[in-house]
């Protein structure tokens, strides 16, 4: 998925731990081949190519992820939405041409965006209602893979492990021996350390508005697009969400990055979820339970 996967395990049998790690890595590779937006032969690419042609049977993993994504879209009032694929393509092409999209182009493609046009049927059948509509799982796929690895490690009776996918999606099983949790540092929008938190049987996702960006006529546009307006984020900020699920945590960082602290009430709709948003000025805004759920400790003040 274009980044690194790091697994840290505490186990009495090193050879068994190595087998467990190899199995987890193979599972992530299998999921990548299925969910990739970049592979024209992936299951997701084929599903997108058949948009507007009726229900299609999809693998159980893709069906489960689409079901989760749709539910998260509803609960975030559509600010998180995996149907932004056509807009992602538009802004990528605009950056290559160094020319902003026209209002007409944006309006035409906005008509293809909307999670309500992703319909899930029984027996693992899914349907994209509109032609030209495109699913993009880049904002949730790593979290889903992390959760799958957690399932596999727990099935192997692992009691102490940290899964770190790209530094942006993590999940902890238990804690290192003698520790209260897995200590994770959080950076601000300027790259400076701002705080540390402890993960124990929970997951984390961090997203920055300018972690990846497009440049058009000298202005930077972040790779996160607001599915309601069609425009990428331009403000510089970093968001971290902590929940029981890496999939959910990754999805929740998207409204936080797009809307800043205005999205904190959205996070508070979810049980056992908390978040912090750090602006370009260094100001940190916390959800009500963040310091408790994440065992937050300030390292420095802006």
C-alpha cells in the first residue's frame, strides 16, 4: 500500500513469532491486491469499472469494508466518503496540467459522489449506482489491513504486539512486559513532537493535511478532498484518532483534517473514540475523553 509495515511481538518462541509475522505480511499483500486503486486488475478496479451496471458479487473482505465505510459515512454526515475516487482523479489531472478544475468539471463529478449510491445487497453483493462513480479506499484501507492482522495475531494467542502500518495506522495488543502500554509520539503540523500516548488493546490513526499534496500554480492542495464541496483541504493541520478499531480511527481522521476542531463532536458520537487536532499555529483541540482514553501526556507546548 505504498508504505512500510512493522510488527513488534513479544513471544517466548522466536521461530513461531517469525511464522506469525510472515503470515500477517502475506495477508496484507493479499488484501492489497484486492483493494488497490492503482492496480487495474484488482477486484476494486474491476468493481469500479462496472459502475452503473447493477449488483456485483464481491469477496467477503471487500463487502465487509464497503459496509463499514458506508456506515461511517452516515455517522460522519458524509464528510468521510469512499466514493470520492472521481474527484481524486480530477485533482491529480489538474496538478499534472498545473490548472485548477473548472466549476463545470467539479459540478459534473460531484454528481458522481455520494455514499448513498453505494448499495449493499445480501449474499455479498454490492452496487455502484452511477456511471463514472469510483470507490477510493485509500483513506481507510490501511486501517482495515491493521484490523485483519490483529485478528490473526489474537487467533495465535498473541498477548503483546504492536502493528504499525506506515506510521499512520497502528493497533496494540496488550503492552510490552512491565509497561502500561505501547508508547506512541504525536507530532504537530510543523513536525515537532507535541505529546505521547499509550496504546493498550486499542488502535490509532494519524493524518496530516499536507502529508501528500498537489501543487497547482504555486499553491499546495492536500490529498484529502471534501466530498461535499469537491475541494481539497488547504489548511495545514494534523489529526489523531484513537478507537478500538484501526479502520474506524483512520476514517475519523478525515473529517478532523478537513474541518479541524469543528469535527470533534462527530468523533464524540462514537463510543470509546477520542481525538486531538493540532493546527498550523500549534493550537491543540481535544475531544472530551481524549486525555483519558489515550493516556495523553504533553511533551512540549507551542
